C-alpha cells in the first residue's frame, strides 16, 4: 500500500508529459498492444472499478440481511445511512480511536525508523547489510501470526514485557485489558512490525548525503545532535514529510491487529473504522450502512493523499 | 462451537457405529465468531448439513430462509422439553429447531456471607433481596459491594425486564415497549442497585478476575449460567461456600431468558435424512446426560435431568426451577441489536444521564428505528 | 582518537540493542513452540524449554488440520503470483513501450484509481462473487490479485528503461509483437518479475481481511485465517499457538531472506528513487 502512494506523485508527473509521437505505427502493433493490456484492464474494471461504484450505490440503500434473502427487500434510502452514522456514538468512537492510532503511531514509528536509520548509517557500524535485513524482517512476517505472538508478550501475568517492567521495580501493566492501555499496547506491536520499512527508505536517502557535509560540520565543532539537526534533518526533510503522510494512510487501515488482539475491546477502545465497517457489514450484515462507513474512510484517506500530493508538488519531490 | 465442538467427537463414534454409511465431519467455530461465520456461510451458500445455533439466532436464520423446518417424523423430538426453550425455536407457530442443551442465568451467591448477614437463602422478592444485599454490604464494608452487574452486559437488566407483565416489544414485535410501567420499574430497580452502592459502576473489562473477586467477597451475588458451576468448582478454594438460586422477581420467584443451543438442519443440505438421524441421536436423553458429564451443558430433555449425574448436583437444582420459569424473548432478527442498544442507554442511565422514564423512552426510540425495516416488511406481508 | 572509539562502541551497542528488541519476539516464539504444555504460562517467563518437544507441531498437523491450511496458503499464494504476473507484466510493458489510442487517458485513470483503497469495494465484490457462485472458492480468494494496479506500475516503470532501439531492431528482423515480448522483453524484465512475484506471494500469504470474508469453510482457510480462529479457541495454549505462528511465519521469512535483494531493491525503486 505504502509503496503505491509514494510512487504516485512521480507516475502522475510522467502521465502528464506529452506522448512522443512516432510515425508509422502499424495497426497490428496497436492491436497487439490492446491484447497486452486488455486482460489487466478488464480485471481491474470488473473486480475493482465496478465494486467501488457499486459500493457508492450500496451506501444509498438499506441492503441488509433481509435483502440478502430476497432482493425485493432493498430500498433506496438516500443519505440516511450517513445521517445515522454521524449520529452513532460508536462510529465516532471508531473515528476517535483511529485518529489516536494515527496521531500517536505516526510520530512513534517514524522516530523509531529514523533513529535506526541514523545509527545504521554511521560509518563505524559493522555488518550494515546484515542489520538492515534483520531490522526489516518483522515487516514481511504474517501480521496475524505476530499479533498472536504479541498477545502473549503483552500478557499481564506471564508476559515478557511485564516481566521486564517488573525487573526494574515497576508494577505490572494490564496492557490489553484496560481501555487506556490498549492503544499504546497495540502500537508497540505495530511499531515493532513496521519500523523497518521506513528505516530502509531513510537509509537510502541518508546514503545520498555526502560525507563531506558531516566532516565540515565536525570541523566547525558541531556535536552529534547539532550535526543531526543541521545536516541530517534538512537532507531528509522532504522524505520525512512524505513518509509521515503516507504512514497516516496506513494507520487508517488498521484491522487485523484489533481483530486478533482485542476484538475491539476493552470497552470498544480499539474499534477502528475498518473494524467497525467489518462488524457492520459481516457481523450485522448491514451492507448498506457498512458501505457508507467505507466511503467515509475513503474520504479521509483521499484528504490525506491530496495533502500529500500538494506537499510533493511544492517540494518537487518527484524530480 | 467452543466447548461443544471440542467434545462432541467423543460421542460421535457411537452414532457412526449405529448408522453405518454416515460419516460425521465436525467443524469447530469459536463462539465469538460463530454467529457471523454462519451468516457468511449462508451468504456464500456453504452452510453445513446441520449445526448448533444459539437460541437467540434461530429467528434470524429462519427469517432468511436458511433453516429446514422439522419434518413430521421428528415431531416426537419436541416432547419432554422445557416449554420456554421450545418457544424460542418456534417461528410463526412452526418448530424449526430442536433444543440441544439449555441454559439460563440465575444467581450465584456466597452462602457463607449471606448466612453471616442473617439470611438462610436468597429472598425471592426484589424488596427482600435488596434488604439482604444491604445486610451483606453492611458486614462486608463500605469498600465492597453486594452484586456484580457489569455495565456492558445486557443479560442482567434483561432478566429484570422479563419479570414484568408487559411484553418487551409491541404491535406484533414491530415497536419497542420499553417505556411500559413494568419495564420502567425494572430500570428503576436496576438503577437503585448502583445508586445505593450495592453494585459497582464498572464494566466486565474493568474486573480483572471474577473468581478472585468473588472469593474475596468484593461482591456476593453474581448473575451467570451453568458454565460458571464448573469454573467455580475448579477455581474457588474449597472453603469458600457458594450456592445457586433462582432469580428474585418483583413479587416472587422471577423469570429469566432461556439460552442454550439448538440443532438446526439447513435447507441447502442434500443429506436431510442423515442430518435428522444425527439430530435424533444427539437429542436422546441418555446421550444428553452423557454429554452433560463431559461438558457441563444442561440437557434439553427433561427426562435426562433424572439421571443421577445431573440430579445429584446441588448446584444444578436451581437451574431446573429457573428453566421452568423461563420466558422467551421476542423472536425478531433485530433482537440482538436492540438489547445492545438497551444496555448502552442503561449504562448512561446509571451514570446519571437519564431517569428510568427517560431511559425507557430512549430505548423505545432506538428500538423503533432498528425495527423500521421490519414494519415496512410487515406492511408488505413479507415478514 | 579514544572519543571516536567510544562513539563506535556506543553505536555498535545501539545496533545490537535494536537487534535484540527486533529479534527477541521471534526467537521467543520459536523457543516457546518447543516447550511442553503450560510451561510458558509461569512467572518469570522461561526463555528456553526445559525439555524440547515437537508435540505441538504434531498436534497441529494431526488434530488441527494445519497441513490443509498450509496447503491452501501455499496453493493460493502460488496461483496468485502466477495470475498476477500473467495479467500485469504484459500490460505494464505495453503501457511503457507500445503506442495505442487512449493510452495516456487510460493511464491517467489508473493513476487516479490508486487513491481508492481496495477495501471500499469489499462489500459489493462479495455480493458479486456470491452471484457468480465464487464465495468460498480459491477463485474468489484470487480475484483481487488480478486487479493489481500497483503491479502494473512497477512493471511499467521498469520497462521504460528498455531501449527503443532494441525493440525496433527486433521489428526490423520481422519479429511479431508477441515474439518480441517473449524473446526480448521478458529476459530484460527478469529482475522486476522476480520482485513482483515476491511481493504478490508474500502479500497473498499474509493477507487477512479478504480471505477471512470470502473463505467461509474451514477446509479452505489459509494459515492467517485459521490461526486467528484457533487463537480464539485456544488462548490458553500458548505453546501450540506459537507453533502455529512459527509454521505461518517461517515460509515467508525464509523466502524473504533468500530473495531479500530483489525485495529491497524493488521496494526502494517503488518509493524513493521512483
């Protein structure tokens, strides 16, 4: 998901460029080209474009379990699903939780990625390729499996994390049982899992920063922190901004973590928008209102993406 | 599902021996996902031949036409059953499912603490019960409580609500009837338990461990079902004395909602005959008594209760009486959502946002909205 | 000089510390999966099994049907990979190198479509597949992988670097477009094909929401779906759940480690430099 977004700015720029025309395009070549693209386009049309438009229509109906049994039981209800959604405290709870995940999770995960990248980028660090792969490994692991694993790491009585906490003399924390702890607990897991991704991106950018700049700063007497703020930060600022916005979109789509670890609890404190949509749709079978949730989510992600594009354009990040 | 799925394979070999040619393949579903998995399976035309369903889901599965009604030859399976449980399985007068095991919620209480407070048994009226709770609390101390009513669980309030004369839904189950005098009385009673400091304002998530807290006397009364018997037997120290009791009502022993699971055969199954054979086998009183020993589930057939293993358990005795007083909840597919909303309003009432009257009106408003589709369907003669 | 030594020591220690944080959970998972039942649920949590046992792996395969789930995951991921390549590689190449009417417009449309998260279409897609009788089938589970706009872009971007002269030369030699694609283009695209295949395979293996919805029958579950269901039933069986997690994670982790160069290169091409 993330890669796609970063890519977009650049792709869009290319698409806007005028096509180079060449004389003598054979009809057969055109036909072959269509042969090449048709299967993909048809698949995208049938399995992506149609469902998305259908979702918009569906969100204007009261498609529910009765309608599943008999299509005559569907009614067009206009914007009623949206009205009810906006009057539903549980929906706002889901929005709030999702917002909290994003607001806490983005800075946390980016700080972790950046810290790891800066340390790895130091020339004195040995076996860099090895560490790079190692830190990235959690990102490719299966989300459900590692979520189950972290459930036990976070266990109140037998969990390794509480053991570590206890060994420095602090009282154990009921990570997944208390509403105020559940989001931080899940975030620990998420950061562990994804920080390697942005770390690789930062590392790639950091390697383009010439060593001379650091040398010069050092000669000027700048300490490690000074060098970081004066040399490193400006160099990665555009990437940093883009990566942050992209991460927001990622955090908007949390689903499996609460599904596996807390089932939305305790006290609905980990119900995210996507989880809410899943329950509305596939638990209560209110497909109409679930589609409305999907569209609200879409608008939120669209807004974030538009901000990203605007920022990217201003900074010329796709040059 | 859950415990049943783990244990049913133990009794199936006998069925397969009695019915050569039929092989039973058991699929386990976790309880928390079972309801939604069954509906997805229905939507995807991949329902099994038969399954266990929670009694409260029967109306939903019937409304979407997933269930095969009982054939006439299976009529005898419906004898020797608890009437209220049977009633939950009857849709529009037709039986569609066969009760398999039953449960209902009643009171688990600390008999030692109640005795110290001067009561031999749980008084069976609301007034008397409340007095007893005050007595228990006086002895236990101001930092303790008498009864646990988790604010995120609807079952307790629903039990109180069922004591009233008036039904919970009206107009052929198309409108809420929560502002009726009897339900408002139940709301007021529920609220008073919190207001008078008898119940902690807490949700289940905030109570780390029911057994330890029960043992410590943090509360002495606890609403739950038969599964708690086994848990308490295993987890409580032997010197902690406890017992089960029927639910008190406004003027005498009260009703409760019948729970448990029934067996349904799905319309989509090509092996109807074999499926009904299995239902018959699982409904056999002797098989049910054996299943009770394995799982602790209470048998649906009343004659199975006469088996010594069931009859001699002092904790089970109260369930028999409670089940005979059980009262079926409205059979509309929206019910699960309605009680969820009911509890959300009730929690706010306890926290002081509503009076019992206002809460009743608010629950009605929400129930009416959820039932809007049903009214429309009724007008068209489709429900 | 000694300041530099300390700095080096500190940094290397920092790296080692991060490595510990990152690897500990995975190592613990493997270790617990070999413990005997109930051993992990003690305090302080043991780090290594007292006696090593394979009972949980045996239990998973013999009584919990893990072999079936492993096969489903493997078959679905392989099929998804094959199909995604079949659909996206020729199209990606055509968008980069072949001229056809409406190419720019279609391409711009696809770019715009990237903003739309696929989850929106989930509900209607489910209904659609129900109509086609594809719910609870492999085909239903594979459908989203056919419509991968991302894969198409990845291939297109890489294809842009194929020199036009090479294609022209082949045309002058009288090769048809199909022959050119097979003989000239495919070999050049080999690195990006490996990358894309890796992305799709891992993506399909790790996917959760869609298989959860579309695969309703236990015998069709993939590993993540089965693991999520098992974990609700067997929360207290830490050791068995960890064995299940190991079975689920190990194949993708090994695959990634073997092909990590392709993965990381492709990922960076898709983001920073791209």
